[in-house]
C-alpha cells in the first residue's frame, strides 16, 4: 500500500453550523458544506470540509453527542490494493462510501477510526464537487 499523504483530520461536533462558524472565525478558514451523507441505512452524517485538511462532522442518526477527534484520513494511490493489504493484516472495513470521485474505507485501528481514501482530483473538496461555501 502506498500512502500519498495524511489528507484530513476529522472532528466530531454536536452542531455543525455552530462549529463551522466557530472554526472559521478561530482559524480564518473557509468550509465547504458537503451536506448529509448516508454511511449506511442506520447512520447519516452532516459534513463541512476545508481544503487545508480539517473536516467537521455531525452525526445526525443516530445522534451522537460526543465531540472531539473522530478520525484520520490517509490518501492512498490504489484503494483496492490497500484494502487487500489491510485484510492480509487482519483488518476489515467498518464502512465504505463513495462521494463523487472520492472513495473511502473506514477501519478501527487501536480504537481510532483510520480511513483510507482515493480520489483523482487536486484536493478532496474538488473530488466531492461541493457547491456551498460557508465562512
């Protein structure tokens, strides 16, 4: 598996709109509103992301009221190859999602969510093709 870079750090928040305003003011950065994403039939999330590598995530269903570090996302050159290698090491996906040109697979490693992602765009925001900008 070839890791290209640490792509994003994700923070869980209770209220995405409030957190987006807070981090925008605190850090002077822009967030793109991804909207609601269904990870499975039971789990949906709302996401805002900035091109610098910070993502804010509110779990809508079931609602989660815990805030803090949620996951690390590593960009890989070949997601299928990376999944095969992870299985060979005894790790199996918790979930798999595709958003636009971005594909991702989530694993639980040492109690932390580790996501491997692949996309063919200059950055993750371009890969998911968001149109809403929040600041």
